[in-house]
């Protein structure tokens, strides 16, 4: 008990006596100090006293699938900063292979009495994955916001980049450069954003008079290795332009082109998705679709804060416009076209 008092007092910058008054629910402590002490208790991993467990902390769970893809740390930085500005402390939860699952993190966050949760790139976007932990959040009435497209019926506010517009921009760019043999490397078939991209690509291709048969569609994990394998298959089918579902997949496609003795963009043009960090530093710099992470992240936090404050929030999906960023990985159709 003494050690706990000392650690919490040091973190908050108050006396141990003040911490003791908060933990014993005694008067004589300002609301700001009381909130700071309870938040410090949660951050340090100490269990709240029984009489205080029913109250939510000022913690907000930020659940990401990984940190290797640079788009996720970029998102975490935006959301974490916006949460701090509104007086919340973000708790970063990232999954690892064979480690703590998304469902496990949800249970841990509920035990910590968090005020809300923000998900980005979670299992909510995969139709064939388990979704019972989202039902737990809904049953608890815990404010929750999802970033990017989810399966139907979860009942949470959604902030999404417009996948249809993204693919229309990418395909239109390649068509304008003379490409007619265009392929797509998407995520797994049950991935909702990828389903939207595929539907939009078929519509845009038909409008442009470009064929997009099933043989021009490949699915891969969101990784450089996955992109390399999938792009290698497309190259065997005479593709001259490839639209990818993420920047790491696109970099894998660049590697596949070079392993085949071809060049980017002389023989093959490649378009990524996200405009994550260092895409200007690749060889060649990557043409990609930029997600408006800053605007999306801040909108997610605003929605969450409104829900936490008790406001009624519209659960309709909010779509944000992406931007085509043209760099060196795309060019006029080459001799393969």
C-alpha cells in the first residue's frame, strides 16, 4: 500500500496524503487532482478501490493490428495527440503473432474501466473473423469508434477513407498513361475495404473500356512479402499497371518487378495506398493514394469525446476524400502494353 501511494504521488506530483484521500473517497481534493490520481492508478496498473471501480477512468484504448506498417504509428500519433488535448490518456494496444489478441485487449481495457476505445484496422473489417468482443463493448455501452470500413451491424460510429474514390483515382491515373492491362493486389477476400475497392475498380474499368477479369485480381497479406508473391503472379499474365491495397504491398510489387528483370515504371507502373512515411524516399518514389489521417484521426476523437460526454452521436459512416499523389513509380505504358 505504501509503495502504491508513493508511486502514484510521484507520478501526479502530489503528496501521499492526497493520494490516500482520493483512494478512500474523502473530501478536500479538487476534481482535477482526483481525476489525475485515478488516471495514474490505471496507468501504473494498480487496481482501483472497490468503491471507485464503477467509475470510468480518463483512459482511452487505442487498438492497432501492428506497428510495422508505418501508417499505424502515424495514425497513433494523431489520435494520441488529439486525445491528450481533450484530457484523455491513450493506452496503446498492438497485436503480435501468437501474442495478446484483439479480444484479449478488449477484456483488459474493460477491466481498466476505460472511457472509450478507438480501433484502426481491426477484425471488424474482416467478415470471416470473430466479432463477439465488439458485442461485449456494445452491451457495456462503452463509447467506441472504428476507423475504416467495417462489417454491417456492429452499431458503432465509423470514420472511413472513401475506398471507391481511391480506386477510381488510381485506375483513372493508369488509364490516362495508356495502361489497359491493369491488375489489383488486395487484402483477403473477406476484407471489407478491399471488397469496396474491387467493386469500384470493376465499375471504373467498365466506364473506361478496360477489361478487369478475375485473373487480374490477386489477394495478399498486408506485407512486402505478400505483395511480392501476388505481383509476381500478375506479371506472368502480362499486366502493365498494378494498384495495391497498401504501400508495403506496393513495395513488394516493386521487388517482384525487379526480380523479373523488368523496371518500374519503364515496364510496370505501380500505385500504393496510404502515403505512409518514407514513400518519397523509395526507389522510385511511390505513386500512392493518400489517406487523410490527420482529419480522420481528429474526427474519430471528436466523435468519441462527444459520446463520452453523453451526446447522441450519428452512427452513419463518415467518408473522407483520399488524394492521388503522383511520384516516380508510374509512367506511360511501356513495351509490354
